[in-house]
C-alpha cells in the first residue's frame, strides 16, 4: 500500500473529540467521551490496515439526540463510526445496541433489495480501549435532503422523491417470518439446535423479544438482561399493555414534580388509553384475511423514516443510495406499518394518521390560508405515496385508508409514547376518544 507509506503517517497525532467538535461547528460541545486514537486503531483493524497508516480524513459527519457519527477515511477506504451519546443512559443499553445490530443483520438477509449500509463490527459496551460502545458501518455516498431543498423542489421532483420513498417503504414492510411483536434479536443463544438447524428455520437466526422502548428519554428504564430470553407478545393488546406499564412506572418517578391536578389528568389519560387499547386491538382489519397466513400479517417498520435525516439520495435526487439509523425499528401488525415519511406529515395533527385536505373549506380565515395550502399539497403527495405503494403491495396500500387501521395507528402512537407524547392530544383523549372507539367497534361488529 505505497499510498500510505509516508513520514506523516508515522508521526500522526489523533485529534481530541473536543478538537473535532470545534471543526464541526464552533458552538457544538457534545461529548461522548470517545478516545479518538483508539477508535482509529479499531478502524484500521476492521479495514486490515497497518497501525502506522494515518487517516486521510476524520471528522464528525452528523450528530443527533441519540448518536454521534464520525467519518473515518484512509485513502479509498472509509467507514462510519456511530457512538451513542451518554444521555439518556438508555441509548447505551447493551441490549438496545444488540437489537440494532440484529436488525441490520435481518435486513441484509431478508431485504437485500433495500439499500442499507453493511455492518463491519461493533462493541456493545464501553469496556474497550476507545472507552465507549460503537458500531462501524459502511459509508454511504448519498446525502439527505434538507428542509429548504425539499421546500424549493419542483412538483415533478417531489413526485420522484415520493415514488422512491414509497417503493422502499413497501419493500421494507413486506411480511416478515415472525409471529410475535417486538424487537429483533439474534438467536445465537439457542445452543439446543445445530448451526444448520438454526439457519434453516424461517427466522434464520433471528427472533422477536418484547419491544425495546423507542425514542428513549431520561425516564426510560434500562433493560433487564433477562428480557432477551423472552419471546415478544403475540397479540397487539399485550404489546401495547407492555409499553403502557413502562409509561406508568416512569410516571410514578415523575409524579412528585406535578401538581395534584396534573397528576390526576395524566393518570386519567393512562386509564383511558388502556381502555382504548382493548377496543382497538379487537379491530384488526386483517383478522379475516385469507390472502396470507396470520404469521405474515406483521411487518418491520423503520422508526424514523425521514428523507432529511435517514434517507440518503444521489446527487441528482433520482436514486436512494442508503437508508440508515434502524435503531428504533420494531415488528408490528401491518396496519400499524401503514405510515408516511415525516415530510408528508409534519403539518398534521396526527403524525402517523393525517387527515386529507383536498379543498380549502369556505370558513377558513385569511391568516390560515397558507396552512391549508400546505395541507392540500401534503394530501396530494400522500395520495401519490399510496398509489405507488399500491403497485408494490395492494394490501398495505388498503390499510392507509381503512378506518379501523387509522384508529389503531392513533392508539399505537399514544401507547408507544409517554405522557409527553400525550400533551397535544389530551382533549381528544379525555373528550372524544372513547366515543370514536365505541362507534367503530359498533360499526364493524354489527
């Protein structure tokens, strides 16, 4: 490798994390506590390079609320190091990281046509020379759209992007070979079967454990390691109740800081959502489906599908080069998987289940006209998204507009978010939710 053999390579001094922060943005100060020199050593080992080889580039590629991402390049060889941030503590939960790795492995086996980066290696805890858990993954050349770029795109360009997103969503959410709801883990702990048996089963070395809480916060509990050996729930009601129990435990920790009225309000919301769960779980639109066996009525969903964060496009925006950040992915019933990219819902009241607006109502005030126009544009793009999904998966496309599926997605949103996610919907929860639930149940059981 003559391109690497230089005096500079032998005397290279790794920058500090603080130095990389300053180069990334003068006001960025987030610290993961990573030893950059040892991270580079680990990267060389993965790429099978001599220890004396200096990187041609190392920089912070991106950061978010849960991970900090470093680009490490040695000439033509490059990889990305994802380091979970220290807070909230749940982001560094080893079982959470293990499930992320298993999800990438599942995608590489069962979704080879979905462009995801390859996983090179991972450290699940901070007991290594770099001092932090991390994963090394393939560097994808694409870039996300920015909100201003999306805003300034022509209608024709937006339609191209929507078609690309819909195609990949339909591919990703195709039926999975599981019969339980929750998070994917590797089945390596099963030593009762031979290697051939483990890899010749439908799951091919993967199984489902109870859902790992999505979007962790300061109140998210660290996982009991024994949960890895448990099977995920086989019913949606059990899945939702599992999440609600965790929310209730977090509420107990938070409640001393609330007023009496606030405490009573949130407890009442939790009680109503528990009742909604029981009704919504009985409204399965695929319960009597004969098109596929029951075990195929589940899908893996990407937890944060947004083209200004996790979908990487080619420079001309006509191809998707990579879909990244599978951290909060979960296996759910297919009607819960009938979701839209965030770009098509960010003006909506219910992010997972927006109301379509095809015309401006006559009573709209002038100051609200612009919001209505945006809502109409998003409606047309969502219709385009559904039409494209229809070409690849008619069953999934139908679930976007089925009233039972739409209601179940609302309940899923509430069940899978804690009280902070309830704040925007308290009036609906307290005043309208049960009436809508009973009306739907009556219509579909009559």
